[in-house]
């Protein structure tokens, strides 16, 4: 019976004749009475029941009853929402320089220190300029015999940039 009504509704649909749910229920009751099919529809309203148009509900997935959700098989990651704050209220020092800046300051201080003049052996020598000392010389002045030889070696020790150094 349902199949014949379905075919009739499809034929009406191809002719662009639409049916409401109430007219479909009335059509099902008339069809059952005309064909002598036993039915349980309401005889006073001559309408089929509302549950007649729906099929029996089918389960979404047919399977075993021992279904477990994915959250049980694969544990969810633990989410930490509260963080412990330590060190609040501590005093901080402000960084005013970098290691390279500190190194430049140290080099500048050393340069200023070496540019100071010092007094050695009754004459002034600027330490930042290169100079010859007796310790660096390749010979010993005490071995010289005469003053003339001493004067010649003294002038060799001094370069053109410096004044003549008084040795003794």
C-alpha cells in the first residue's frame, strides 16, 4: 500500500502538484478504503495517523554495544591554567651598558692612564709614545770605555721623533 501511494505522489510531483501532510494522510485513508485494505486509521476524521508517514527510526550506526568515546582511548592533553608567579616585588637593576661597551670604557681608561707623563731619571718620557730603555737595548752601556763611544751609542738609541735622552 505504501509503495502505491509513493508512486502516486511521485507522479503528482512530476506534474508540479504538491501535497501537504494533511492531504497525504487523507489520500492514504481513501486509498485504503477504496482498495479494501485493512487499516487502523481514524474513521471519524478519515486521516491516516501522523506516525504512518514516518518510518521506524534506524540507529545511526549499527555495531557492538561496547562503544567507547575517543576521549577514553586517547587521553586529552592536560591544560594548566594557573601559573605560579615567583619573584614579585623584587628590586631590579637597570642595565645601562653591554659587555662591549664596558670593554670600550676599560680601554679608554687604560689609554688615559698611559698618556700621563711620568718622571724617570731626571727627564720626562711620555709613556704612550714608543721609547727606548736600557733594558730593551741589545748592548750594555757600562762596557763603553770612552765618552765619545757613549755619545755615539746614545744617539743611535733615540729616534728622530724624540729629544736626546740623557743617559748618565
